[in-house]
C-alpha cells in the first residue's frame, strides 16, 4: 500500500473552508461514529454554512436505528435547531445519500432554485462523497465539500484499525469507480 499516494488522493484537497450553500448533506455512518460527522456538521452550521442540513442514512449496520436519527440526535445535542435538520432515512450507501437527499430537497423547494450543496463527512470519505455528488446531482448545482480533522485522520489512519479499514474501503471503491471510467483518480 502506497501511503503517500493514498494520503495525497484522500487527504490532499482542502475541504476545510466553509462555503455558504443552500443545503448541506451529511453522509450517514455507523451509530457509534455519528458524533464525529455531527460535530463537523454542527460546526459548518454554526459558521453560517447552510440553513438546512439533511442527515442521510438508513438502518445499515445497526438494524434497530437509522443513521439519520442518530445524526439528528447528535446535532440537537450540539445546539442545531430541530427545524434546521431534515432526516433522510432511506440511504444505504453514499450513492443513495446523494440521490435520496436530492428527493428530500425536491420535496421542499423548486430544485431549479438550488444553486449549491455542501457534502459533509469525515476526511477519509470526502473525496468519494464529493465525486459522487458531482456525478449524481444536477449539473447546475455547485457541489462543495466540508470536513474537519484532516491532519489528524491523515496521521491516524496508518495505526487506527477503524480508520485503516475505512481508508482501505475507500481505495477499493475509488478503484472500482475509476475502472468504470467515471473518474481519473489514480491509486
């Protein structure tokens, strides 16, 4: 495994700048790690990033609870008002995070009026999440990404078992997407 190449691909772009967007989409994750993504999303919200945050995720790893409900609860604990949070409970993966969140946006507004969306997730997952958002969301919507803790995850993934497994999964999925001709990223 080429650590430098992986570091550059997964952690090389700067997604730590808040760009004000019409909506934010928070990608779901296992409930025990939701607090990480909720903390990033709350920070984005508190910095004026978006007035509406869509928390996306079905009952994937824990069949007793949806990822979006756990994210919503964590965001509420961090002071994000309930009326700023939209739960999207159908997505089982990152592709569905984008497509199902788009459906939620369409329920709330004229999609032709939406100018921008920010994808929020952990640093290791940002590259794929933004690439998929750009592939799947309407081309007239500008897609941004926002995350925090890039330097920490860039260092810790080599020794932390959870992060290492996540990074290996990202490399595998990005490689599959590249082989299908959707992206040019070399890993």
